[in-house]
């Protein structure tokens, strides 16, 4: 990849040999004839050095089995979310609610990372329809691009606030509902990694719940509202912040969910809650 001089120049600018390599590979594989690879690599390196997330500069990023388009319209899919998908898959496989056609809903889908992964990974095991929803039309535009790569079969895309995006007849028939909602408290904004300032606010921040759990209001809305949409034995899996897990477990249990468990990420941290409709 590129000559050694350009490589060390880009490495110096971005402060990472691995990132420099990714940038150079990206520029070389996307170069149109006549375009100056070195100039383009230098331009991306400067943007990276100024704080833009690498994923947005490269325009695509892996998530589980998929390579997803990523743009500033939606959150960059994170490794901890891969673990939430893993936990949801494990629970779904152990109980297999309903038989035959699986109905899966990914609320607040962003790039489509969660729902499209479930479609890709479950397609060999079951007939499946995946609903991808988001409040943000721009995020859904991107989800549509990513969905297009998998073929349109079995994918429904809807815009709207949480459950309001779903068609009424789905009530009582969802086998797996999953979400990575916004859960960062506004009061934590100042201490955040500056990379997050490039991602949409509406993907990150949530109000405190009425009883004062920071950043918990969207998680609370989802747990309180999910049960009527689920089929008997249907699984609910939600990602959240570590300090919200206890409140979420209590709320899920008092809302009527059974077999409520904590989802632990690869670093051993509580990252979410999974439960089942009775
Ligand atoms: C943390 S991002 C998750 C994106 C993607 N699911 C992932 O895991 O990478 C939260 C998503 O929820 C969407 N969202 C925020 N508030 C919403 C609401 N009230 N109704 C529906 N979607 C909402 C945001 O637009 C954003 O795409």
C-alpha cells in the first residue's frame, strides 16, 4: 500500500499506523483514474487528525457478519451492540417463540446494524421478517442502503416514534424485539469522547426518567410499552448504560416480563437487559 514516505506521513498525521493503513487502502480502492491518491490520503488524514471518526471517513464499517455503510446520519455501530445481538440470538434460539415465521423488530435502527444482522444470521434457521424503525428519516435512508445489499426480501422499514412506527396488526405477534435506544444523560455531555460530537444528538442523548435515573427515559418507554406487541414467549432485548441496568431489570419484572437477565459485554460490564413475555 502506497510508498513508504506517504505511509509514514499519514501515520504521523493520524498518530496510528493501523488507521493510516485503513485510510490508504480506502483511498487506493476508491481512486478514480487521474485522481491523486496522495492528496486524497492527506486530506482524509487531516480530517481524522481534526477529530472526525475514522468510520465516517472510510464510509463503511463491519458489524458482526456485515459490512455497513456509515454516514453522519446515524450512529456508528459499536462492538458492545454486537454483544446485545448475541444475547438476543442466544435467548431466541433457546426458546424459539412461535413456530415457523419469525417476526423481529429493531426499534431505532440507525444504520440497520441490529435488525439486518439478525436477518442475515437467522435466515438459514427460519423464515423471517425484520422491521426496521427510526424517528430519523436520514437514518432510515441509510438503513435502506444497507438493507438493499441484503436484498429487500423480508425487510419492512417504517419511520416514527418508537411503537407508533409499527403497524397495528403486529400487536401480539412479535417474536424478538430489540433496541439500542439513546441512553446518555445530557449532564454527561461535557465528559464524552469528542468523537461523539460528530454523531447525531438524537442517537445519543435521552432525558432522565421521571424518578431520576439519568438518561433512562427512552429505555423506560420501551420496557413499559413492549409487552402488548410481543407474542407469548417473545423476547425483548435492550442495550443501555451500566448504571441503568438495575432500574431496567426492576421495571421489566414489574411490567410483567419473565426470565429477566442482564446482558454482559466482552469487557464484563452489564450492557443491557433481556426478558420474555409470559
Ligand atoms: C443509539 S442509536 C442506535 C442505532 C443502531 N440501532 C445501532 O445500534 O447502531 C439510537 C437510534 O434511535 C433513534 N431514535 C431516537 N429517539 C427515537 C424515538 N423517539 N423513536 C424512534 N427512534 C428514535 C435515533 O435516531 C437513533 O438512530
